C-alpha cells in the first residue's frame, strides 16, 4: 500500500468517520481533547477502514484494533 500522502489519508479517514456514527463521536472527542490524537485516529482509519474496537496502545504509541 505504501505511505499515504497527507491529503489522501485525511480524506479517506474523514470518509470513514462521516460514514459511522460511533467513529464520528470518537473522532470529535479526540478533537476536543487532543488534536494530534485525532489525526492519528484518521490515519489509522484511512489504513484500516473496517476496524472495530479501536484503542490506543500506550506501549506502542499507536492505535490498534
């Protein structure tokens, strides 16, 4: 798949977020708390749009499903 370009992953992530009520709520809460975490969430969803039970792995410093 390769690395996603900045605009590309953001558009893909927002498409996933806007298509799912729960993911949208999570994204909005991350935007309020930590905008950097919201960006990481979008990157994760751009790479894995069908992921469920997404959580932040503190040890790895990234989202996992």
